[in-house]
């Protein structure tokens, strides 16, 4: 019940806030890479509070610095601490006295730098932003699809009661799996076929498809 209520509230918050912004500012008046700043500035100007924009932007920048630190550390730390150390070369496992996987973070930085540099082959900053978001979306939903397949396989093959149960027994689990899996497929396919106008098709598809494929290959050989 708590999950259902939280889901409804989150969806409503997104829908209501989006509709509120669209009523004030047309989506055509801002772009994806710095949309939040343009929207805030236009909305605040509309209600004659434009002078607050500078303070708001500074607070957003400070908040993003904190988020950046989290995103720099957490992927590498979760990868190392959440898996069998035997899967990684010894130099990747090296940690600082504070427990940070320093070599894994350096490897992560090199890889991301390569991806961003490859993205510079695209025409605009918006194109680079769109490609990185789309590639991340595909990768995330591939992982979700695999988890769904694992769940339905366990549901029909494992006789012991699972920790997490979907209401309705096997029928309910199959319905939930089908709906969720179709949504995952849609979120994987749509970014691949939806090429933003003005983008280099080859570079776009190379990054949107290539990044998840490369991650999958790396994971396969690590667990092989």
C-alpha cells in the first residue's frame, strides 16, 4: 500500500508541476541542457520575482556539487563492494584509507571522459546531453528487464516461497511481468529509434546502442 501511494503521489507531483510550467512557459522557449534555469527565470520574471533567480541558481549549483560527489563515488564503490572481489583485477580493488576505491574511480573517469569526447562529434551541447541521457536510459531498462526475467523464472521454478510476492499468485506475477517487461522494451526501443533532429545518426546510434552493449560485454567477461 505504501509503495502504491508513494507511486501515485510522485506521478501526480511530476504531472502537476509539468502542467504548471507549461501554462506559464511554452516548451519551445527552452532547451534540454539548461531548461531548468531558463524555465525558472521565465517563470520568476512572469510573477515579477526575477531578482530571486540568481539566488536560486547558486543554491542549485551548490546542490549539484553535492550530487556530483555522490555520483563520482557511489558507482565505483557499489561495483566493488557489491560484488565478489575475485571478479576484479587487484589494482582495481585498491582503496584509500577512507575506503574509497581510488583506482576504480580513475578508471570510471577515463571511461566517461572518452564517452563525452566521442559525444563532441555531435553538433550541439543539447545533442550530447540527449545522447548521454538516452544511453543511460537504455542501460537502466536493460538491467530492469533482466531482473524481471530472473523474477519470473524463479517464480515458476523455485518451489520455496519468495521473499517478495506479487498478489494473485502465478497469474498475477505473469500479468505484472508482462506489463513491466513491455514497458522496459518500450523504454529500450524508443530512444534507439528516436533520433533527435540535427544529430549525426552514426554517432548517435553508436553511443546509444554501443554503451549498453559495451557494458554488457564487460559484465559478461567479468562473471564468466
